[in-house]
């Protein structure tokens, strides 16, 4: 029998991270727990629409100011004096933010904190509190393995001696890069950064920081001694052995949310497609996610290639969601079978389309799986999880992938044609995967796992 708790979700400030946690929060709420979110005004609408209260915590702004760029146009000696004086002030602000968290937990009687691993430096913030902390992530396990390449790699696992040697060297490179980055960051900021402040705080609370630090992870350092749940199905992972403190709990992105559709032109396009739909037509949807501004040049170039490919595939209808940072005029002129929108509800369009072309974001991949849609993945970022996600899509035969910056128009056409021609094969794979996920990760099973950790 559950002992009902007051639970706080401490989430990295990005829409996809909130989306990844809302369904889990709803499951906990339905089990009788009281669930709150920590965040800023920017995410109030997302959280409140999902039926939760959001606690505005001003310490966010303190954290965001920690690693601001150095003051410009001053000498090294002046910088040294500048940081010598101000770093102590920043660390004092850091400690005040920690105290604010402690006061918040006490005032709300928080029993359990679900902490987003992307802000795992806060693991130390909660160490001297009575709250139980469970770390969560929407990425597959990012730790090292003798066969599986790092998540940022485009390579597929292959258990040959040469491949294992390459993988070993790649993981050593990851660890070296972490150490080098932390060293350079300390030099650049004169110690004003998350890593250094976390070490200082760990020393003050007698936490063995170096002993528990694990740099054999992609993206950032993590701690070895926390329990972590991964909000995706293990069935999408490469075969591997997991540490005992890591558990997969299935897909918990809020993909079953009610779609919002207000764009009359978009509705008209879909209605027109339905009227002309036959065995030779297909609806193809493309989105490169919400962060196209990180590489607008590559995004524009790829969308142009896709428009060119679409012009040679007149039997297919293409709907492109290009985001708010990319101007549609850069893709003109358009063939008559291509329609561009700044934003589209994926929850609305995916059940209607035959193929999604995406950037390899985990939420998009899981939404495609859930709706039984094959995918063609072109990773946009070479530094995040998109390469690794694309490898898993191809490994499990849920679609194909390509290199966004190098792919030729004819290659795009060939891959689209191949997936559409073999859509029954992909649909069967997707159906079996969904059945396995539903059978293993029932609400009752997930609640049982989480209650055991709480």
C-alpha cells in the first residue's frame, strides 16, 4: 500500500524536459501523491494546463549568472582582481540559493524530489535535507560500455576486436574531454562555474565529491551514488548490462496530450490531402525540433534539399514545421506539394502521416513509435544525443537515417521511397515494439518501481 508523499519535480528549464516529466507526474498524482513543479514564469502555462502547481524559484536566475562571459576589454591582471573579488560574492549567492531550496522544501513539507539529470549539480543541494531524491532522465543510459559507442557517436555497436578498440579509445576521449573542459573552464572563469562551486559545496558538507564523480558519461559529469530512472523503454536501447542503481520505466513523455489546432490553413491542407488520398499517395511530415537556431545555416540548407527532393516526388504531400527562427522565404519557390508552417502539433499530425523526417530528438522518436510512424532521422546537433538516437532507430529497424549536412538530394529521395515502399515492414516492427512496451511498463509496474525508490 502506498504511503502518500508530497513530491517536487525540479526540471531543467526547457519545454522538452517538462514534456518528458508531465506524464510521470500525472501517474504519481493519480496514485494519490501531491505533485508540484519548480520552475520559472516561462513554464507556468505548460505546467498549469497539465493540472499542476508551479513554484517560482528565483534561485534560477542566480544559477544562470554563474557562468556568464568574462568582462571584455580588460587586462589579465584586472580580470584576476575582478574575479578574486566577485567570485566569493557569486559563491555566496550560490549558497543562498541552496538555503532557499532548503527553506522551500521545509515550507512545503517535500518528501521526494524528482531531479532532472541535466541539472544534477543540485543533487548536492538536497544532500542535507530530509527529502529523498530520485534522478530522472529522458535519454538512454549514457555511461560507458566496452561495445556501445558514446551517445554522441554516429557509429553502430559491433562486437569485433577492432570496433571494441575504437570504442575504448572513444570513451577514453570522452573522459579526457570532461577533465580538460573542467580545467579550461576553471581557468576561463577563475573558478566561477558549476563544477568548482559544486566541489566547494561538497567539501563543506563532507561529501566525497571526487570518489563519487563519474566522468565516463557523455554530455556531463554525473554522480555514482544516486538512484536514477530513465523515462524511455529499455527496448529502444542497445543490448547492455546496466548498473544496479539505474532503471528504465518506459515512455513517459506526454505524447497522449490533447492536440491544439488553430491554424485554418493547416487544417485546409490536411482536408485537401484526405480528399485526394489513394494507394500511391503519402503524407510526409518534417520537423527539426525547437532548437534550429543553434545551427540555422545547416537547417536552411537541409530544408532546401528536402524541398528539392519533394519536387521530384509529386505523389507525396510534404508538411514542414520549420520553427520560429527560420524564415519561410528562404525556402522559396515551393512546389505545389510542399506546405510550410512555423509550428505544428505533432500529436495531431503524426496519426495521419506515413513518415516523419526528424532531427533525432528523443521526444519526436518516441512519439513516432507510439503512433506507429516510420522515421527518417537526420541528426542536427553533433554534440547532443541525436546521433545516438538515430543509431538506435536504425538498429531496431524503425526507420533509416542520414547525415544532415552531407546527404544528397537523390539520397533523400531514395530513402523516402524505400521507407514508403516498405511501410508495412516498419509498421509491423513498430507494432511489436509498442506491444512489448505496453506489456512491460504498466502503470502498476512503474508505480511499484518508483514507490520502492521512495
